[in-house]
């Protein structure tokens, strides 16, 4: 069985295969230093994700008072970015992210 991430209706990308043994390593967040290229590891949960959001382009985040955030994502064929509003919540010390980089899984603390 192959696990896949669906980027769009017409294209699927194979992430990893269950017939290959991949190493799992601890990431740099376990060493009191931020992960390479990142200030911290964060996660997002969307209750709704429009199909016009361009997953090939980066987005940006604004944080406001009272732990409110706004996530902006570019849209396909539309000049105005999609905006998602929500609340920032501190992760529990028991929350982790497992990241696959194409050759190994990296376990990082979510903070």
C-alpha cells in the first residue's frame, strides 16, 4: 500500500511506500535549537479548504491581539488571496510533528 497526498483532483504525489524501511530521527527541536530554516514548528487545522487555493505557492500569517490569527493563501486565477481566520493556541508539551523529507522521518516538537 502506498500513502499519497492529494494536491489537486487531477494530480497525486506519492510520499512514501510501506515496502521501504525509512529511518526516524529526532529533529533539532529536541536540542533547544530551532529546526533548520524554521523558528518553530506549527500545525494548522482547516475545517474547509477551498479548491482554488494554490498549494504550489507559499502563504503568510498575521497574528493579532487576543490570540487571533489570519492565514493568507494565494488562489489559482484570482488576484485576491484566500483568508482563514482563527485562534492561536499553544501546543501541549506532548504534541509532535512527524515530517517526511523524502528519505527519512523527522520527529519535531510542536511549540
